[in-house]
C-alpha cells in the first residue's frame, strides 16, 4: 500500500510539474489530486524540491526499463534493437517530459545545480545499461565496441534529440528528418542485421 501511495504521488506530481513547472506547482495541489492530506506527502518526501527530484528519478528508471525491454527482445535483430533504442530516445520529450526538461535546462549556462545533477545521473544510468548491452553482444565480429562506445551512442542520440527539438520549435523540420537520422545512426555505428 505504501509503495502504491508513493507512486500515486509521483504520478500526480509528474502531471503538475509538466503542466505548471516546479515553481508554480504546490504540494497542496498534488495532495488534492491524489485525494490525500499534504502531511501524507511529507511522509514520503521532505520538500517539493525533493518530490521533483524523485519524480525525475522515477522517469529515469522508467526510461531505463524501456531500454532494457527493447534490448532484451530476442525476436529483433541487433540492428532492430538499436533502431528501437534510437526511436525511444528521439521521443524522450514526449514520453518523459520532466527528464527532457532537465536535459535542456542542464545544458543552459544558468542551470540549477540540481538539474545538472539529475542530468548526470541520467547519463550515468543510461551508460550503465548500454554498456551491459554492448558487453553481451561483443564478440570477435564486433571489435569496434570498446569502453567508450556507450558514451558515443548516448552523445549521438542526445545530440539528435536536442536538434530535433530545436527544429520542431522553429517549425523547421520535415517528416523524413527522423527516418534519415535513424538510418544515419544505424549506418554510422554499423549495426548488423
């Protein structure tokens, strides 16, 4: 029951933070959305900032589970698994909007230290998952996979994600952009079928 209550609070907080941002969201609103007292929120979280931090960490955990699901799908070829990963990453802003906001804010020179901390946590966790995946597929035929390969994949997909977002906000993207980006990613890293 306690874990379920905490998840309910995180889900409600996620919706409020997405809609109104950290500064305009109140714990009273979140408590009202979950139909609990504000004191119950304090049972799980010490402050609104901690609730925001934990909500983003919850999004990170959900995103990482999605990556693992895609890479563990043995009905897909290696290339198809990386294609699925690439598509998941390019939809980060839609599926995990708080996490995406953290990424955008942390590259801003005026970013809050906590945002940068969350972004680094995200990168570290994503690298751990990708490193495990890459280690499991490494063999004589995949000599190009080394210790830095996970970082290269993450920087490539994050760069594409941010560029896509920028172009979308300026209405300067055509429908084939995502497909061409995916094909270039798969070509660049030479994932076999």
